C-alpha cells in the first residue's frame, strides 16, 4: 500500500474543496470507513489523500422539521434503527438499517456511506479480474458465477446495488442535501444511475459534491423485508420495501421497491398499480399482484431463483407494513 496524506476538515464544505484540489490525484472521502478500508486492503484503490469527515457533527443526527425527517450524513445505521420516532413514523427506514450487516458494522457505518458504498460483486472485489467497473472490457459475471447478480437491467455490468438504506428510503420520497457545487439537493432516484450511463461509478455526484444530510417523508404503514441465506448476517438474496395507504383492509395506494436484483434500487410502479383495490384478506389477489414484479426480469444462468423469491419478499413486506403476521 502506498503512503497517503490524511485530512480532517472542520465541515463538509471543506471536505468538498479538498476533493476538488488538483494537487491530489485520487482524494477519497471516508466517514465510518467500512468500505474504504476494504478497498485499501483489497488493493482496489491507492488514494494520495484520505479525507476523514467522521468528526463533523454540525447538527443533530436525527431531527424532524417541516413534516420530514432529516438525518445527518454521519448518523450511524445503529442509531437510525434505534430511533423510536423513525420506527413509529417510517418503520421501513428503521427496519432496513436494522437488517444491514452485523451490530458491530451498524455501530460504525454511516447513512451516507451506506448509500454510496461500492458493489459487492466478487469479480469487482478481486484485484485479479479487470472487469468493466475497473476500466476493463468484460463483465465476468455474465458468463461466470452470477448467483447473486442482477435480474433486471440490460447491463453491460450486472451488479446489484448494495445499500439497504437506499431501498427503504426509496418508498419515502427521499432526497439528499449536498455541498460543494451549485445544487443544494438531489432526489434519491436521481442519485444513482444504471451502468449504461457510467461504468466506473454508481452515483451522479459531481467532483467535490459531498452528502451532508438525508431527507425523507414519514410513511407509517411501511416495511422492509429481506430474504437471506442467514437472517443474522448476510447480503440479501432479494429484498423489498413497501409503503401503503389503506382503507380498512383494502389497499388504496402502494409504493414498492425491490433490492438485490438490479444495479439501482428497482422501483416497481406496476406492482403498486396492481395492488390498488386488493384486500389484504384476499391472499390469491395479493399473490397475483406481487407476481407482476418479475414480468421484466432477465435472469442469468445461476440466479433464476430470484424470480421466484422476489414476489415472496414483496408480499411479506406488504403484510408486515399492514401489521399482519408474516407466516409464509
């Protein structure tokens, strides 16, 4: 590992200026540093400047104002999961944070870091493979081991988005506040992009832009559900977030997003449309609506099982959001 300089700016604006400083070839911003340390150990990055923003605490971690939640970029996943206010008024966000990684990781990992972490694809993470994400000319997953890769999207890279928090926030009309450029905020939907719009990154942040805060609206009838090999700690095979408006037991409106199935949090508006008017007591109609989630899926050689699991995760997220017991 090559030596690098360490900077600890007083505020996010200072971090943004350092990230644009042309004296440095590869400045890297870290907070909790979970993913940055992995990249350093795996030899995937060789920064000449590490910008530590973890000590920037210029406002409360979690606050409510103007009918919305505001989470500081450095709020830990553990603190978000433990927030009684979020658990009551936006349970999907608390649940997706509680489901991420292990307690040790959740105590360190930050909200902004979770949103902006890099893909977990084993070809990307292995320095011996010069894949598309690293400037190569091939996605090795397409003809290789792709059991945990995407079933949506046309490539050319077939990663799945690694952020639990992004899935939960996506059903809460979320946005991120920024510093370091002429724009103050960007919606969560516009924060990420598909691989055909840029292979070397997964987000639309400009050089020097730094996430300072995350805003989202309360959705009290909402839930997150992930299916994993090991429920205690593992990356989801598939995940789902759902936010509902109910009239008694009947669904008046639904917002549904799938995770671990596409290079971005995968919005499923047609599932929301299919759920309108469905009674929670009509399990046949509920399963039929959830089954529409896979109509555009294009599984690869080893991940067709995701086509079967995704409707299950969505149905369970819907029942969980409605306060129903999830049995099967």
